[in-house]
C-alpha cells in the first residue's frame, strides 16, 4: 500500500498542532444568500425538531423551539415555521434562476434532514408540512451526488479543504474541526480539541444535559399541561425550555457560520469549473420544482428504471467532479499522481510516420518516474493541458524504477500536435464532460424502453437462444479487444 | 475444579472491585477490537470500561444514553412484548414465519419473583429465571409441542474461562417445526432500509451474535451434535419505522460476528495466562498504574462502544501511535512504529532507516511529502 497525500497532510498537521490545507482552490460554490439551518432533535425521536436556528449566511439567526416535540400540533407548527422560510427562499432562487443552498453543521444533520424529508413528504394531515418534506427532499436527494451544491455539511466542506492531526471520523465534530483550523494560543491542541468535543455539534443534546436539565424541564411542562396550568404558566415553562435549548442550538449555528466564513474568506481562488457546477445545480433545481408544479409524486422507493437513471447520474456526476477538480486543483492532481490515476512524465521519441496519402501516425514515448501507475494497454488518455488531444496506450514497460509508456495520438493530431521532446506532460483518463449526463440519459431511455425480465413482476426467465456469432478462438483476447 | 481455579485468579486480578456482568454488550465489545488487551483483560475479570473509567481512573461518570432515548426504547420494547407479545406474533405472522396456531409465548420475568434490591432475593430471582429458561429450552430440544414459539427475556449463559456470563437477549423465536431457537434483538433505531445507520446495525448484529453463541452452548448441553445447523448464525433484528411505534423485522446473517466472538472466547484462557504473566505477582487491575501497563489498541471505532476511548486516545497521543491520525496511517506507518519516527523518516532526520521496510517507507514518505509541498 502506497503512502497517500492525506496521511502526509495528517502527519504534518499532527506535528504542527494545526490543520493544514488539503486543496489549492475552493472546491465548492458558496451562494451569497445560502441558508444556515441548525436543528436539534429529541434524543431517540429522529423525526422531531425540538429547537431550530435558521438564517442566511453572515446574518443572525431566528430561533424557534417547542416545549415537547412529542405533541404533534406544536411540532407541526414548528415545521410550518421552517417550511415558510424555505418556501420563500426557494421561490426567490427560482425567480433569480439560481439554486438554493442549505448549510448544516455535520453529516448527522444531513441524515436528520433526510429522515425528516422522507417522513414529512407523505404527511396527510397538513399540506404545508407535506410541502416542507418535498422541498427538503430536493436538498437531501442531491446530497449524495458528487459536485452538488444544494446541501452542504460544514464538516464535509471543511474536510475537503483541510487535514487535521486526528482521525477522519473525529473530524465530524464541527467544534473539534474548527479548533484544529484555528487553535487557541498557548494551549495544547489535544486538550483544546477534547474541550471542544464536550459541546454538542450534531443534532442531539448531550445525554448528561438531557438527564440533568432538559428532562426535568420537559417533565415539569408536561405535568403543568396535564394538571391544567394557566396559559401564562405554560408559556413561562416553555420559555425556560426554549432558553435551555437555544444555548445549544446557537453554538451550532455560530460554528456553522464560522465554517462558511473560513471557506469564504480564506479560499479566494475558485475552481475553474465553478460556473458549470452552478449551472448544473440551477438546472436540477428547476427540473425538480417543475416536476412538483406538474404534480408528480415523490416515491419512497424508486422503481428499477428510475433507480437506474439515478445510479447513472451519481456515477457520472462523481466522475465529472473528480475530473474537474483534478484539472483545477493542484493538491487533487498530486493525489492522483501519487495514486497512479494520471500519467506524468517526460516525452521521448516523438515521431510522425506516413501511413498512406494524407494519413499519418503520431506516436511518442512518455517516461514516468511514478511509483504507482494504473495504466494498461488500450487505455485512452487525454492531455491534461489541452483535452482536445487524446492518446491510446500501446505498450507499458518497466525500465528499472521508471516506466516507459508508448502512446499513439488518436485525436488532436493537428490541433494540438506532437509534444516536444523532453517536455513534461500529464495525461488523464477523464476530463469533465458536462453533457455526458444528457447523453447517458438518452442511451438509458433507449435501452430501458422495455423493462428487462430481471426486474419485471413475475418475469419468466427467457429461453436460451443459441448465439449466431462465431465463438472466438482466443476468448481472453476477444474480451480485451472490447475495452 | 478448573472453573473455581480460574474464578479465584480472576477475583485476585479484580482487586477491590466487585464483579460485574458484562452482558451481551460487553462481550460483543471485545469482538469489535480483539487486539485491545486492556479491554479483553477488563472483560475477563468482570469490570466494565465505564467502571474502569470512573472508579479506577477517577473520571466523572458520563451518561451513555439520554433519558428520552431510554424511555423510547423501553416503550418500543413494551409495545412488542405486552399483551403476551401480540404485536411480535403478528410481526412474525406477517413475515410468514409463524402460523396462526403458533402463538405460544413465555415471558421469563413473569415466571420468577420480581427483581429486588436485597442481594439474596435478587440472586434467587435471577436463578429462577435461569432455571425457567433452561426448562423452556429443554422442552424445545426434546421436540415438545408445548415448547413456546417466543421466549421473552430468557436468561442464558456464555462461558468464558469456564465461568458462565449471564446475558438476557430480548427474545428467542422458533416455529413448531424448527429444531431450536434463534435470537431476536429489539432496538428502537429507525429502520431506513439501505439508509439505516451502519453503526446501529453493526452493534445490534453483534449483540444478536452473542445470543447465537449462548444458544449454541445450550444446544450442545442438550446433546445436539450439529449445533451450527441447529442454531445457524442468523438473528432477527426488530427495528422501528421512523416516527412511529411500528416494528420492522429483518433477518440478518451473523456469520462473521459469531466467528469473531467465538474466536475471542476461545482465546480467553490464553489471555488470562498472558495477563498474569504481564503483571507483577499480586497486582490487580483496580490500580490505575497497573491498568496503564496493559497495552491497548486505539481505533477509530473505540469511541462508539468503549468508555475508556478518551483515556486510550490520550495515551496513544502521548506515545505517538500512528492510530491517532487514522486506521490507514496505522497500517501504512507500521514500519516506523510512531508518528515521531515517521516524521523523522519523512524529513530525513534522526537515526537513518534501520530496516529495509523503513528504507522503503522513508522513500515513499519523502516522495509524497515533496508532492504535497509542491501542491500547497
């Protein structure tokens, strides 16, 4: 197993006692009007919100809580309150032709929103609650898709840009992560991180806080309600619960805002492909909203065809964003170089041979000193500095500690030309193709026009039809030739 | 004879602390990090990590679960097992696992006197629960048609060093045609199919695996020879539909969980010998200095299940163990041994590489570091 860049960065961070950069450019798009949403659920009750802080980035939050989210009416009123704000924000984004962006503290908060959206979008009692579920679904369904800009977890966004001297799982605590990024002076970093970890940053309050503070307050409120206490008394008790919760929620809100601020101010260089990311997100948002306007239903489970489309979308999005980041970000490029996902080396023996009138064959050798290389004959690679040029790997030979790769130019012979001898060139297997999703969707629609028997209800196994094709003598070579 | 000898050795190692039942949770914890000698030692002698953190290291006791979550968990369990487990039976009928005639339920706590704060009465009550469980299991092993289909809260034993450690699985289930039971693990975690939290599923599966091991031991005592077939490595997880009290049943294959647990149990006698060899004669684990001597294996997942994770992390950081920066680093930097040595190799400082592995690691670290510096 080869040493990767992340291990190096974590080693350096551990030694320095401070997080170190893990990117050269800002890898996400921060919408100036993005919404920060910090919710706290009642422990064990994953479909509740006990208290919430909500506000645009760089602005103070609006707070709301309910004394006990297990009372459905109170809980629905709180959902409606959030729904109103999100509806307004989405409408504004739609009017401006942009896309919404929601920031939460951590991936735990993303999961919480996901559970909520799954649950609320089928609500039969109140249309406004169902609408909130639908609107949240846009953000939560986009989250697993590479390069999406609809929902950001502050921890994930920071982790894309910084490496800390602790375990990756420990970076999921936003307070700890921020402490690594801006460590306090004259304090041991590990002690400071341990202290930061005492503050809840996810979607639940600390069990100790629940036992000593919140549980007695909620019990007292419920008891007062049960015994028919006056409205003023109930309001007073609810206010105490609100105050207790808001100290927790406001800390999470402030930390999330701090994370956004760090990314906004300390990462002035944006990825070259940021406008494409924004455009794609805006298109996806408009499609989603149009679908809601047309009254299409959001299913709990996708049918096979829809699932195939979504899986393809995820694969292509991941491939595209990785290629885009690799082309724009120096650290990502270094990572790919170390992992052998790209080919870098000096050019030798560039030659142009006459094949027949007006047809020439352009080949060259690339000598690489990379320790790890994942290149095989028949791979097609793009020139990183000018992706119009595409080359085919003919042979790969080890020469001591170096690797000699013979390449044949198959595209861009004239537009880009032969590389000059001795020059350092980088080739990559993927370049971002922002139209590939559309092409893939067309292809999928054709192929899945008839549902395959594997997924048809009570689909009988079709009879074997003997192939009319001649069986190749060398099966392995025939399979290789398909690549 | 062997048991009593092990018992006295264990009591001596425990020192002034009283014995604690590790329960299914404690046993599965060992299987999660089998390389951690300290955790194994504590489990063998019957001290929970929470007690060790609180009473040996003097750290403030921390609540592991919120009272809200506890209340919900209890409410969910009650909803399944109240009214003679009517909802559980319905759940299994809906899944086609029980027929309408298969509705025999035994609630073990109801067959014994209630638990008391008086130690004598408590022991008597627990003994009765155990006796009733054995009676019910024996009936099933004998092929009796009166054997219950569902046994709620049975009291069973997992033998570790010849000493039985009591566990109480949530329930056991068997149709009339089944030869023996399989464990049911009830958790109030939300069931979201593929989106269910893997850590929740992992922990529930491991606890169910402890039930499988206990059932296999019982089956062996009842004379079954093919225990792996009689009690397959399968457990039923009953989770909650998000936002409701509706239960969802999922059968899980527990082959790897059971295998790792059985391995940990098999290794226990050797662990006791190793532990005694490691410590000075007469030393006991209730002394923090003695406990510190026992090596740990700090991992990313320790925080999920062990109350000593914070303490182990501090020690790992002080010792510069590569595990503090991740499990991947722990593997990659094995030739260096510590973070400090890895940094020396990376910067070409300190003692030159001593072994071929260090030479290779130094080359890799230096190349990667130069790439990193160039990039940032």
